[in-house]
């Protein structure tokens, strides 16, 4: 009878866990699945690349604009993941599935780590749902988020396989580490830091004795980086930047963003309050010894946290590098936490309920914001529908001084919709560190990682278009990819976000308008009055 009662209790607990995780998974997936296109800044750029990979063999326009060359570069996460997804007829549906995977994947990765460390199932990893929407996701850094979750899983396997034979274990993890490297370089680097922190702490607790055994363990751990380093030294990438390579640490504001990046989405009190609550619970729980951070995890957290503090805001011209590691720190903390005997069931249930309630509120707020952006994108797609297939489109900003309710960065890649819907050439497609590159004749009118120019910059470029036939550079040394735009492009999409101002540029003929952006045709027959410029 007692055994049957215990079995019934286990089944009831298991059913409760499954119900909570299932309901919360549906809650956090609702915002991205309730819209046609989740507008997550860089996401539209990545999705345009996926469209090229899927359709370049069937589109004469795409094959004339772009080249695809598969090679072992360290940014293939989304490209490889889309190999099965590209068979879905609608590219937007396939993209939404991938976004949903990236939103949800941190939860099972933390749950696996928690189980390996504590050897029991728990509801503590459910706290991860609160952090599924973060600053990295709002910027559309999907390949990194996808690979970071995989890295946590591989780290959990490394921790759980400590007792395995050393060299077979090393051989297996060499393959897994290589897969992480090919998915995303920065996530692979984060994994290497985590393994280093774990191995050093393990040796420290044992007093570094026997030293030969620990030296061999470190060698086995270090072998994971051999194949990635070999590839990094032998595979040549295109220069991925449109100007000089820049590194700067960032000001206090940038560091506050980095600190808040695990919980911020679009920002505001809806993001600040849950973050403050989570930090308060962690501090009070550790101080009152109701929460405990596993000895296998806290050294990793300290090491990665220290590196995160030292990471510049822009490293080798890659913006937002200091956002990458704080999320990993938070996920590792959740995976390493456990309750002690001082935490009674009522208090634990109340705290967990608070986290889950805030997750529901955040999901509703984020769903509302994404719905607004989805309607804006629908307007732009309607405008772009007035452009013939196979055109060359330049996106231009004319935002004015008034700020929109939602951050303008969310829609800064709207022009890439033309690649997906109209098989167009758009110069700001991510290249250089991807397997897609512009056709050689379009290199001068393309940028691997650039932002749209302004209307005033187009005018300046037009004034100087007759002074040089070679490439032009601005005062900071950045390549002006829109020089001679009147010859190199067919259409211009001017994003104004509701702050429409008069555009008095020659060559432009208005084709279609919306409350977000307007489409202009470049009139190739226009003949400027050169006498107006003087001798």
C-alpha cells in the first residue's frame, strides 16, 4: 500500500511538472506564433538569406544578384537548421518555426543542466521562461541564441561525463565542440570559457592532486578547441565590415543595457520589474540559505561574469558584444540553483508562482508590441508589391526628430522583405561571414554589415557623383556603398515611421505610400541641369 501511494505521488508530481512546463511553453510561444512575421531587427536579414539559399536555383534574378558558396565558417547555425525547414512552402512559416525554437530552446537546455548537476527533476528551470524574451532576441541574434542553448546542453554532457574514459570522451566532445564552432563562433567561445571554469574549479577542490591526472584532464578538455582553431586558421572569410575595424568599451549607458540584456526586450517597466524581482529573489535566497548554487556551477558563473564585465560594447566592429555573456550567466545560475531545507513548500510555490505570473504578463505585452510591428510590416509588403520582380532596391531612412513608440531598430531591415517577396537585390544583406555574397559586379553597391543611408546622405552623394569613378569613403573611412545610387539601383524605399517629410531628390518618382515607408522609382531618363551646379 505504501509503495502504491508513493508511486501515485510520483505520477501526480510528474503530471504537475508536465502541465506547468507545457502551459508556460504555450504562453511564451504565443507572441511569435500569433503574428505572420515576428519583427526582431536582424531576423528579416537572416530570413532573406534563407530565401536566397532555398530559391536561388529557381530564380534567375536571385542567381544574377547573389552567389552561394558552402564552406566551414563559424556562423552556420540558421543556415543548417533551415535545410529541413526550407521545404515548408511558406518561408515566413518556416522562419516563425525557427524563431519559436530559439525562444523555447533555453528552457530544455537549462533543465538538462539542472538535472545533470542535481540528479533530479525540478520546477526551478521553469524560471527560464521569464528570460526567453531578451535583448538578444529583440535584435534578432537568432543564430547565437540557438547555438548558446546547444552549448549549455553540451556543457551539461561534459559535466555529466566526468567519470568516462578520458580519451574516448575527448574524441566525442571534439566533434560536439566543432559543431558548436560551425554554428556560431561567440557561442563556441562561451562554451570554452564554461569548460575552463569547470575544470579549474574541479582541480582546485581536489588540491590539484594527482597533478598528472588533472594535467591530462586539461589536455583532454583543451583538445576540443583544436579542430575549430585549425579551421579558423585555414578557412578565409571575406572582410565582414564596411570600413575600419573598431573596438571600444562603451559608456555607462551601454553597460546598463548589457546588465539588463537577459531580461530586456523592448525595454520599459514591463522588463525592469521582472528583472529586479529575479535579482531580489536570488540575493535573498542565497543570503538566507534557502537557495544554493551548486559547486560545479558557481566557478563557471564567476569566470564568465568576469569576462562579461571586461567585454567591450563593440569588439572588432561587432556591435553589442557585451550583451552575449550576461544571458549565459543567468541561465547557468538557474541551472545550478537548488532549494535547501530552509525553503518551505508554501514559500517556494509563492516565488515560483510570481515568476510564472510575470512571464504571462510579459508575454501579453510582447505579443501586443509584435502585433503592431506585424501590421507595419504588412503595410510595407503591400508597398513593395508595386515593385516588379528582380529589381535593385536601396532602403533609405528619413525618420526626423520624432521618436516612435517602439524602437526604430526593430524595423531597420525592412528593405530585406523585397529579397523575400520580389527576388530583389538589397545592398544591406549580411555577407562576409555568411555563405551568401553579392555577385562580383554588385560588390561596390553592397555592404556586408551596413545601415541604411539618410536622404541627406543621398543628396551629398549625388552632388559628388561626378567627381570620382572609384569607390567613395566617408571621413571615418567607411565605404559609401550608395554612391552613384541613381545608376546602381532601380527603386528606393524610404522609411519614415509616420514622420513623413518632403523628399526633394531628383530622379525619384513616387510609386506607393504607407504610414511606415514609401516606395520611389528611380527615373533613369531624368537629365539633371548641370548648369545649376555652376562651373
